[in-house]
């Protein structure tokens, strides 16, 4: 069995690691980034019909200003994000499990949404809704990350930035023995070339990525 490398920031890294081990995987968490809050100005809540959340980090790092938005419905990507919103006192109107584009495609086109987002983000494609994005957190690259014993592993890539960072930190000679399990086409492309193989999850969710990693760890013989 290949080892699974969980590279996303905490607390998501620990959550994915736990779920990987529940699947019987030999997994280790090596976060490449740390999440930190960003100062932001709160737009007038009355200008929006709801709050769009694409990461639970937006709830964790928005600070005291978040309470002024609790009268708005939340539209969340992923069950973990929806759970964090409920814990923060929000009413979740809709939860999407296959990425932000599919979530928005299922919503009314007339909605005006406030997107509480990270500094590094992808603009939703062909959104019918009016969306205003505000940066409330950033992912800062961790210094002194040790990437030891990577040979014959499967790396879970949760974002384009993680793919690029992991490629920068991995020696070319080691890359050939590593399989990339990417959450999206964009994340796979950011990881670049030179890997033993690159595969993309069926849908952009942690569940789908873990299912892919399980298949790759168990069914692909180590070189």
C-alpha cells in the first residue's frame, strides 16, 4: 500500500487525515500552508440576499464582523463549510457537494451574494448571480516544511496553490515515484509534470478526493 500525503492546512488536514485512516489508509499530514485572518471592511448587509461560503475558513477567520451577517441565508460549498456556518449561528439555505459552480447553477439567478473568501481564490465560472467577493483570510506558506520519505506515495492536492507548492518542494528524482490525486483539473495542472501519474477526483470534494486516493493507494503497485 502506498502512503497518502495530506497537504492541506489545519484544521482541514487533521479532518482529512482522520477520514483517510477510517478508510484504512496509511496516511500522514504535512500541511504546506497556515491560515491567517485578513482585515476586511463589512459591506452593508442589506445589500445582499445571502452569504456564499466556499470554505469553512471564512467562518473561522472573519472575526466579530461575522455577527452582523447572521440575518442572511448561507449558501455553502461542502458539508464541513455548512456545519461551520451553523455553528456560527447561520441558517444554511443550500449546501453543494460538487463545487461552487454547480451550487450556483442550482440557485436563483436574481440572488445578490456576499462571498467571504480567501485571498487566493477562483472566480466562479458563468455565475448568474451578482457576487461580491471580500477577502477575509489568506493561506501563508509554512517555512521549514520537511518532506521526507515521499517515495511511492499518493499526494492529495486540495488546491492549485498546493499543487504548485508541492511541486516546488519535491525533488525531480522523487517525483517519478509519486502519484498526484488532485481535487480538480486546475489543481492537477498547477502540480505540473514529472510525476508517476496524475489523476483527478470525479467531483471537487474531499469525499471524492479520498475515494480516489484510496483506489490509488490500494490498487497501484509501488515502483
